[in-house]
């Protein structure tokens, strides 16, 4: 453990090296106190920094305070360590802007309400973009060092979000397909177009209904679970404890859930497609006297080369959106169980809305590119 300090063209480069942990606290205190700070500005480089706990983060924060007191402008090369940012929260009691707004009063004017709503939404947007950036940063580091991906955790989330969801996804896909086929049969029978029920079921299930229904089910089932699990950890101060011992919360709690769901949702979509087609085949046989072999032949004629892939390509994007919203709202939980319930509800509502919005974007893109 040491702190390298050198002056290059008027820029003081400070490079903490090795483990900055509580076990070497006396050495850290002496290192920070004796470090040379001269220069027009300073750059702190965390590239060689090893294990970092709350004690080490405290001394890095002290180093930043020394630079500020000396009038030396400073910045981090790359991302500022999360544990150091956490010390800011501990020292100034910081939190989202909305928690520092004065409470609402009964006589608020409409302009006050608009301003309050704008401040809160801008705070949410800023926090969401920061959260997204941290995910990409951690994912990039994990790709360079695959051991950081925590495969055991990813597999567990694939099982919980995918394997355990198969019965409900399969049942709903089957029933919805039966409903679509029944309504289509009622209308098309008037024009002698019974056989086109097969086309209706095939295209609607493979391009839209299979993946969309699966995503909505997963948003209500797994998106809410992500928000609740991480929210409870926030209330129990487990997340703060992880940060205090130098663990990257995004790497441990967020990334495995995102990757697990991005693997599970395409697999669930394939199952939903198969069950949806099976539902349409059963109803066509019972109601329209279309045998299964004729249904299969007509289904192959109705499918274009992109019909199946048009639906499947949406699945990982939907999964990323659902997992991102669920984990983000879970991280935001603080203070009370009431806040946990509110943000869990918000996570489900926002996930479903964003899934529908992204699906609309896909529809426009497919139309433009004739996919």
C-alpha cells in the first residue's frame, strides 16, 4: 500500500496503489498527511488501486479535501471509486433532490406543483442515467475479467426468472392464442376464410403476442421481485454494509439480475410461441375442423423468413428494460416499508409502460426496414 505522487508539466498525478483497507489505517493516515500536493491541478488515478473498504475510502476523501484546501483543482482519471462517493453521502446526509424539497402544502399553486414535478423528474432522469452508466462501466470491466461476472448468481437468476416462470407463461400464451383464434374464426367465417385463422394466429403470436405477453408477465413477476429484494436490503442497511467493505453493489446485485433475465426471457419467448401455436391448432381443430397436419402446412406458408426472429429479437431488449427498472427502483428505496411498496409498484408500472413503448419503436423500425 502506498501513494505515488509525481509532477508532470504542472499536473500533479496521484496514484493510490495496493489495498486501502482498515488493517493499514495508520499507514494510510501518514501517507495522506505527508503526500506532496504542489501543482496547478491534480489527477487521481485509481487504475492500480486494490481492495478498498470504507476506511480506505475515507482517506481518499481526506486526500481530496487536502487538494481542495490547497486550491488545487482535481479530477479522477476514469470512474471515481464508489466507496469514495459513498463517504460524501455519509458526511453531508445527501440524497435525491426530492427528499430535500419542502413538504407539500394544501394551498400550493399550480406553478409550484409543476416546478416540484419537474425537479423530481429531472432528479430521477439524472439518477437513471448515472445508474445506466455504472452498469455499462461494470459490464465492461467484467468482460475484460470474466471471473467478475459471478456465473453462479447469473444461473440462479436464470432459474428463478426463467425456469420457475414456465408454467404461468405457457398457460397464458395458450389461452390468449385460443382467444385470438376464436375471435378470428368468428369474423373470418362470415367470408369463408376459415383457413386464414392459421395465418392470424401464426403471425400475431410469433411477431407480437408471444414476446409481449411474456415480457408483461415477467415485469409483474420478476421486475417486482428485483425491486422488493434490493429494497429490503436497503432497509436492512445490507447495501450500505456491502459498500462499507468495498464491494461494488452494481456488480453483485444488479448485473447478475440483468444478465440472468436477458438469458431467461428469450427462452421463455420460445416456449410462449410454441404454446401459442399449440393453442391456435387446438381451437382450429375443434372449431373449424382443420387437422393438425393442415395447420402445420398452412403455418409454414404464412411464416416469412423473419417472422420468428422479429419477435425473438425483442426479448433481450425487453429483459434489459425490465431488469434495469426493477433494480434501479430497488436501489432508490429508503426510510420505510411504505416507500418499499410504492417503489415496487412504480417499478412494475414503469416496466410495462417501457416494454410497450419499446415494442412500438420496434414496430416502426420493422416497418421502415421491411423486416
